[in-house]
C-alpha cells in the first residue's frame, strides 16, 4: 500500500517516525474530525513515545505529560473498529426495533448524552457568531427539512459535540456536518415522535419550530482553530468556503504535532 511504501522510505532514509489518529475533541474542541497524521525526524534516537508500525490513538493532551511519565501508560493500536466512522459514531447495522426516534438508537443517544456532559470539552456556543441579519440565509429551506430531517445531526449551542464538516456541507445532507438548533427550548424528541404519520403541512410546521440552520463558514473556521483575522476574499461564495473548510485540517491539532516534532 501507499502507507507501507511511505514507511519503508522513511526507514530507509533513517527517519524516526510516529503515526497518529487524532481528533480536535482531544483538545477540548467540540468537533469530531478524526484524521491520520505522521511526524518524522532525521535523528538517531526514537521519539520517547514511539511504537514503530503502530498507530497512536492517544489524545494530544497526554503528550504534555509523557516526559513526566517517561512514556509509561502509552498504548498503541494497529486495528481500528471498522464500525466507527470519522465522527466517532457507530456504523453498525440497525434493526427497526432499535430506533427510538429520528433514526436514533438508545446506544447513540447514550453516546451523545455522554459527550454533552463531558466538561473537558467546550460548548459550541463559544464558537458561534453573534446573531445578525445575514444569518437568515443559513436557515434550512422547507423542502430540505421535509426531505432530509431524519438524516441530520442536530445540535444545540450548549452541546459539546458536532460531526465532521466535509466539503459537501450545505449541499448534501447525510454525513457532511451538524446543523444548529437555534430554538433551544424545543425538545427534539417531541418534534420527531410520530411525525411520520402527519400530513406534509403539519410535519413542516413541527420541524420549523426547531429553527435549524447551517453553521456559518466563520463558525466552522472557529472550530477548526483558524485565527479571528482569517477570512475569505469577497468573491469566494459560501459554497466555496464550505468546500475549502471541508478539505482543511484543525490548526490546533497540527500546531500540537509540530510542537512535539520540534520539542
């Protein structure tokens, strides 16, 4: 494979390296964006935490302590659960009896509840823009609500999680990123319970009470760690902004890896 060829080349050139699978949630950022990273350095001694040929699943916070612990308690794994997606959610096949509401299972609800109660991760509201007139363009249109409501990952400002934003965000519904419920007092379960049996007009009325909108490009940039002075040229469309951000990496994660590499 390409990965094996890369590792063979690094070893031939006498580089010491370590591979990682890391997500911004490791640094307390409420966004799941699991990505593969590799750092390499031309040196004689291996990294203190190095496990050649294995992928580190450890959170970045623990690297701050690895000098004090002298590398103890660091574990590495070659095999990843094939049922775990890039947003750390389960991909296991479900039966109809497993579903509670909005295609949610008890297992999924428990996982999300656990994430939202993890005080080590910031709330989404810390990354949101102030309300302004331009926000209206980000609200989901009625046709979109009716067609894709059951596929959306819906979060509130007080949530401590969001799924991976991809370049298809704002264009495709499933698996491209979370949408924000701005009507924070409305209970999601009360909206979706029995909604399949309602006529289209009533269904739309219930869904509209959630006041769902997309995250703005600035908010996604905030979650990705881009500085406040970062911005796009005026001629770049919102769709292009989403595509560019969907192809980017989290700045804070990369910065931590660089500091480890240079340390």
